[in-house]
C-alpha cells in the first residue's frame, strides 16, 4: 500500500499488521510540518516506483495541494498493478489550508472526468457532509480561527474562549439533529471520497 502525502502516517495504525505500507511525502513538508518521517521522500507527480508495482494507493486530502493533479493521477495509474485499488479523498467546501500549497477544489464531476481520462473504473463514490454538517463545520472553523487571531492580537473577543467548547458542542448537536431530520441533499458537501480500480 502506497500512501502519497502520508504526513504523520496516521493511516498505518488502522491497517492489518501484515500490510506492507509505504508512506511517501515531500522532503520539505516532512521536515517542516510533521514529527515523523516518511518511508520514502518523493514527488506525487513523479513517483519513485516501478510500473505495476503496488496493489493499493491512498491519496487522502492531497490532490488539491498539487500544481499538476493530472500528472499525479497518471503516475498513480502507472504504478498500480492491473486491478489495483485507488482511494482518493478531497475537500470541496473547506477553508484554505497548508498555504501557499493549496491550489484547487474538485467537484465529483471533475474527479469522475479525470479518473475516466486515465482509464480508472469508479466503483464507489461518497459525498462527505450534508448541508447542515458543512455549514456548522465552517462556522466552528471560522470561530476557532477568530479566537486564535484574537489571542494573538490580544483582542477583547478573548472573553469568548471559555465559552468556545460549549458553542461548538451546541452547534455540532444542531448539525446532527438537522442532518437526521432534513432530507438528504448532496449539493453542499465538505468533501468527496472515491474508490477506483485500474482497468
């Protein structure tokens, strides 16, 4: 299993003990952003792997950080064995993160098009987040950022910090209740997850 953009390799703890795991990340991000090192340093747009050499590739919240996502998809196709599995996850309605390396947001239609272009067969698509969940997520993140900036600038909004956990709890409760009661609607997800197979 190849985990591109592995970061702290959090995925590893959920795998069976006999899974051969290879974590790959940039030298710069590994050195400056994470406490752990990948198994190999590399570039997602030029994978240091042989053709048809891996069974499974994970690309979790990475595609939006690549200046040429199509090159990455092409490289994944090249590296996967025929019938190999590609698990892709991307944010959609989500704040800028890991700046300045945040270049793009994908719709499921854009993902479908690029995967079909590189001869992947999509076997599963999941929308992440109903409208209420996405809205509350954004509100929680915005409030957290506002309080963090207030703390840094010694702003009077600091008085809200003790109430923050309660506010988040109430907002999350509202998101859960609204999501259960409201009809399902996929127009406003915070992300997408796709499983595809190399033909």
